[in-house]
């Protein structure tokens, strides 16, 4: 719901005021809110330079002009003659942000229809990037098993040597198992310093009895994520070793000493012990491993396990695609959509279109096998 009634001018409602109300409405926060603010501000400034300052004056012609502007920025990037160039995917994301705002304006009856959805405007956008669904990285069954075997062996050896002090090795194993089997996004279980709401997965969010995790989803809503039994034991071993004094502690605590020390109150002497133990004694919740830290962990594990993915490493989102790929093949598109929590089934279908095409080819081959 809008926070205030937008200020009306003789020509309508000021774009800046309505945009501010839109940004204040709903559950917009963190990186998403920052991106919306930046893109909508730039769009408003672009229109104002062309004499469009109110919502009511935004029409299909002005949106077509904006789409042409985005296309020129894409061309500039492709020609490498402008540092302000952007990719086609980024251009379409910017346009979608503006279109979402204009849909809000329609709901509040500032506009009768969304001019961004008119064909004359859409035709001016750069072509959608042509990327085949099967080209994106996903964890294959072989790669998944190889990484899990390595983290198992590494954790067992560390426990034999250090006992419950093998926190890093147990944490890394639990992280790999959760990624490998849950279909969760890395940003839903790890912290993001740019988004104050994304502080990582906490023990209060883990429900092994009901096989689920609670996460802040991509849509900024709390969502339930399935957690198969394969991931339970690594999480239980990690919890036993970490022995969190509060369920508010993160599951994947950072091992970065400077980050741990920065979390200490000013009146606590950091030299009185190991940083995690000082935090524990001070009653302070330690920070979670970050998304960048999680990628670094996977990169190091893949290197040590000698898993080479064409010179790359197994990435967090590749784990999510790998879960979806397996579910799609074994249980179909509807099951994969539920596991991946896609709001639109077309997203799932597009992601795994290569599977459907392959299966259709096999069926067609059988039909014509006697010719």
C-alpha cells in the first residue's frame, strides 16, 4: 500500500513522488531495493530531460524512446566504445523494473494501462540473449559425488585429529551437502554485506524433524525449503561441534578472524582467547559466512579435490540447477518447480528445455525407427 497520496501537479502526479511511494511499499529491501531506486531514478531523469515529469505523461512513445536508449547502450558495449555500455540481459532487467513500477501505477489508477507492455515499445528492446538451457553450469551426479566424498574424507580426518575443533571442515561439509541436495540459493543461506536482511541461515531456521529450512527467498518473503535426509547427518555433526549457545547463531559461521573480532563489543579485550570463544563468552552472535566466502570455500574444495569443470569450479547456483535437473528428469517439471520454488512454471520449463527436447527426440526416433 502506498505510504502517502502522491503530490498532484496541474499535469498529473509527479514521477519522483510516486516512485518514492512505490519504493516504500511492499517488501523491498537490500540489493533489490537499491537496484530499483537506482534504475527508476535514472529512468525518471531520462524522461525529465525530455519533458516528461508526471506519471500521466508516460506513454508508449516515451517507453519506446527509453527502450531505444537501452538498446544503444547495449550496442556501445558490444562495440567496446563506451564504458557506460550494458549487456542485453541487464537492459531487459532495467526495463522490467520500470514496467513493474508502471504496473503499480495502473493498480493505483494513475494510468489506465501499462505503456511498457505495448508492442511499439517492446519492439525497440535489444534481442533476448540466446543462451541454451543446457549451457549453464550444473552439478552433475559424478561431480556432486566426488565433492561430497572429498568433504566427507576431509571432515573425518579433521575430527580424528582435532575432535570438536574441526569446525571449519565440518562447516564446509555441511554447506556442500545443503547446496547439493536442497536446491537452495547461496544467497538464501549465506550472508550478504550489501543486504542487511540477508544474515545467513540460523539454527532457529533449521527443522530436521520436518525436513526443511526457513529462508528469505528471492521474492523477499520467508519460504520453506525442503531438506532431504542426506543432508541431516552433516548438519547434526556440525551442530554438535559448534554447540551454539543460542538458536540465533548462524549455521555457517565465518572463519575469518578479522570479521569475528569486528563483531566484539568495544569494551571486550580480543586477546583473551580465540575470537569465536570470546564472542561466545561475551554473548555476541558471530557473523555468518558470506556469499563471497562460500564461493571461495567451494573454489578451494574443488581445487583440493582435483575437480576441474573446464578450468572453473562447482558454483553454488550450479548446485541448485543440478538438483532441479535431477528432479526434472526423475519426477517431471511440476516437481522441479516446487523444489526450486519458481513462481512461474515457465521459468522451470525454460531452464530445462534441453531435457524436454532430448526426450522428444528419443520418442521421435522410436516412431521413425522402421523407416
